C-alpha cells in the first residue's frame, strides 16, 4: 500500500510542479495562452501502475 502512495506522490511532484509554473507563466503573460493546454496535459497524468507479467 505504501508503494501506491509513494508513486502517486512522485507523479504529483513530477507533473504538478511544472504544471503550476506553466499556469503562473501564462497568468503573468510570460507564456502564450496555448500553454494552458500543455499544463492540462501534464495535470492529467495518472500514476503508473504495476504491470502484470
């Protein structure tokens, strides 16, 4: 169970931090409006699951 939480936390850090900075850049007019699409794509990434072998 702990591994699921760890993977979710790592995924949130890897995808959440760039998403937050992208949104802040668009709001400050340092990035074009289409960058919201990239932020939405990053924000929609789900944690990886253990694959069956």
